[in-house]
C-alpha cells in the first residue's frame, strides 16, 4: 500500500470512512495477490505508509478477519493473509460448477436478454491472451465474463449465491494468472483459451443443455489445471 493510491482513493470517495478505505485497498491487494498468502500485516507500518493513525488500520484488519481474508496463526501474534487449502479449491469449483452451469443454462433459455456481442468480446480477448502469452489482463477478462453470465441469468437467488463466492473467484483468477505466467508453454491449457467462446456460441444456439455442458466442461478444465499445478 502506498500514500499515492490512498490519496487517489480518498479523492474519488471523499465521504468514505478511513477504515473502509483501508479495508477496500487491502482487500483488493489480497484478492489480486499483490499481497501473498501467509504474509503478516503490520498495522504500524501501514499506518506510517499512509500517514494516518493505527486505529482505522486495526479496524480494517478486523473487517478483513470477519470476511476470512485475514487469519490468526497458531502460537503467533498478529494477522496473516489467508490461503486456500486444496479442499477449499475443490469446494469452490464444486459450487462454481453448479452455479455457472445453471446460469449458462438459463442464459441459453432466454438468450435475447444477454449481450452476446459484449460476451464474445470478452471471450475473444481472453483467447488472445493465450496466443500472445501475456496474461496481465486475465483477471479483467475472466471474472467479468463469468459474472456477466451469472447476472444475465436473471435469477436473484443464484446471483446472491454467486456474490457469496465472488471474492474467491477473483482470487482464484489472480492465482491462475500467476501460474500461467510461470508456465505459458504448457500445451494442456490451450483448450481453456477457446472454452469461453464455446460457451458464447452455446448460449447463442439457444440450446440450454448444450450451454450448461459447455460451462461445466470449462469449470472442469480449470479445476484439472489447479490439481495439476497448484497441489
């Protein structure tokens, strides 16, 4: 965290409480993996860097702990950035399989309500990342693609359930980006590049079962990648 970013955020949100600004900045850095899992956060150092008192920083820590983004470690003092266990990752993808498969089914069933052109634009740019081997923009293309499908399902209960895992979805997208940067030559991941477009085409076809299977196949490819390279 740095003073310049803090001032910029404060300028854009002049009436926001300091603890909420610090919370939001830390949350973004944790989810994007700018702050790595297991890192111990120092409230005094953060307060010094931002030139504010320690009180809003401590309050931000408390909020992040409530969300599960900060943890206490056994026999250690202070707060540490959370990490996802292998079981957590498996459970997350199990839920994504259900939610995204169902949302894609609904989108195909009522495909006049989704902006297919915009969805295909995300998919096309996503595919380009794999051709150029530059994955810097992965998070900005992957997460909005999936969220657009969820929102376009027009099912308020499904949308609410997705909101409960959205931060972890963003976190996992950032983690995938890091692994792709380390191993962009892996041939087995090339199929993932085309699956977003396959989902778009299946929604456009108006055949719900085909669309659902395309979404589930994509989630399965992602968890297989995680099993191979994260574990």
